[in-house]
C-alpha cells in the first residue's frame, strides 16, 4: 500500500515539480535499456520518458544496443557516464557484465536508478538510489498460483531472452506456483518470429498433454498467437503472457489469451525522472523501492488498456 501511495503522491507532486526551474541549464537524464531496436514493447518506456522530460523541463535521452548485445550496453553506460549527465536510469539485465560500468558511474557522483531488470538487492549493491520495476520471480509465482487454481498442471514457457537470467525467473516462479519442476518446460525460442512460431508448434506436437503456454512479452507472444491459430489450439489451451501490446490485447479480447501481466513500463520510465529531478533540485528521495507490477489484465478490464496498449500501457 505504501508503494502504491507513493506512486500516487509522485504524480500529484509532479504539478509542482513541472513548474519549478531546472536545477541547472541543460539538466539532462539518460535512460539506457538492454532492448534491441526490434522490441516494440519499449515504445511505452520511450513515451513515459519523453512525457516526464517535457513536464519537468528536463532533457531526456534514450539509448540502447541496436541488437540487444549486453557488451554494447556496457559501453553505452560508460559513454553516458563520461558525458556527465544529471542522472542515469538503466536496466540491469546482466549483473556480471553491467555492475562494473554502473558502479563506476555511481563513483563519479552520478545518481543512478535501476529499472525493469535486476533486483532491488542488486540495485543496492551497485550503489543505485533505488529500484523501480516488477519483481520477476514473484510475478511468475503469482501467475503460476493463478494458473494452478484454474487447473493447470503442465506448461510451456517461451523464453525469447534466455541471455537475460532475470527474465527467466518468470518461468521458474511460474513452475513453483504450479508446484512442478521447470525441467525442459522452458525453451530458448530466440527472437525471430518465424522461428518462435515453429518452435512452439513443434513443442506442442511433441508434448500434446501440455496444459498451458506462458510467453514473456510481445516478442514471443505475437508469434505464439499465430502458432496456436495455425495448429487449431487458440482458445482451447490455457495461455498467459507477461506484458501487453496491441496483438496481446486483441488475443485477450478474442479469448486466445486468458490474462496478460502488466508491469506498467510507462511508470518504469516516468517515475525515475520525477525522482531524479526532485533529488537533484531539492535533495529529497523516497525511502522505498517501487514495485510497478504485477497486475493481471483480463478480458473484463480491457477498456483503458485497449485504448493505450503499446503507447502508455
């Protein structure tokens, strides 16, 4: 409740912050993600960042490795830190690779907020001010417990980002929520839509007793929707997904997907700008990390989501 209250208070405080003078001419905040250019889910992150920058009179920049290469991301963090911004917002997709560059930025006196990937504990270890995002294992656990109540006993987890171990925690949490071993239920689907579709169809053909499919975002969900429509299983196999997007919302609406988990990426970009601007200008900082999700979106709750899917939701 305290975390939800803070999110609401932050939005209210924005009115005052938006008319306050910038801390210094050229106040600048850089957001760095691990996402490749092809991942449309991050458009919502970009929109949240842009809106916060406009409302708070802050120059904001979005940077990412074009192909999603974590090594390239580490170099981008170093480059951003060298430009001496007033704040860095970054994902922590691979602690081993990224903790060094992030810690160096903190050592330079640059305030850092970790979003989306990583954990609150890892954020603290690298010296970040706080973590804003969805606890991935807990979200997977809640999803698995929900599916278990709905009668699911076995599943396929379509993991399109095996290189990001934190995202894989969604699959592990789901298995634990069901009370079954993860085993070979998680596949490395890659990110090519045709390859994902074919791998899903092949797995379900080889394992016809699979009760459910879990996807980890639009990149894997959209081709899985196509796979289930092609093999005639759309609407008959239990299908849940992380994150939202235009095709996911359509699939929830037509009954192909039972629920989508909204981690509210808009808030993951929007709130850090508010926090950093107020921290730099007035020295104030919330005392808690902020959980932006999970929230389950079902067919009964689509009105606002459908309107803003892929833009602000």
